[in-house]
């Protein structure tokens, strides 16, 4: 049995080039947070690589994967803080 990939659209297709938009539609994705399942083939991997910023890929067991099979960082774990939060933290430390 072939491996399966679950592909989720996580970003809007508004603003994508027509070619990228067509790739997202060819993957069967129409709405944000819609999930489709595909066989893990080089064709599907190539399509995903062209719109990797707009989709999230998980293997059948639900583990997030990047193109090389490494765990994909969730947005909560990227280490990027909202603007201003670092300054607020520094000010609160200075007051203490």
C-alpha cells in the first residue's frame, strides 16, 4: 500500500499567481482548512513544493512533515513574536 499524504490549505489563494492558484485547485483544495488525501508520489510532492507556503502536509499518522521528512514547525513554535511584544517584555523587566 502506498503512503498517504494529508494536504491542508492554510493560507488564502488570493494574491497567488494564476499558476500557483491552479496548482492548489489541482490538489483538490478550494477552501481554507480543507483537507485532502493523496498518494505520496513525486508528482504530488512536486505540486506541493510549488505552493508549500500555502499548504500544510501531514503523513497518514498525523505527523507534520517538510519536504525532507523533517518535522515542520507549527506557527506557534516558530520563535517569531508579534511586533511590540518584545519591547513590552523588556519594559516589564526594567520595571521589576
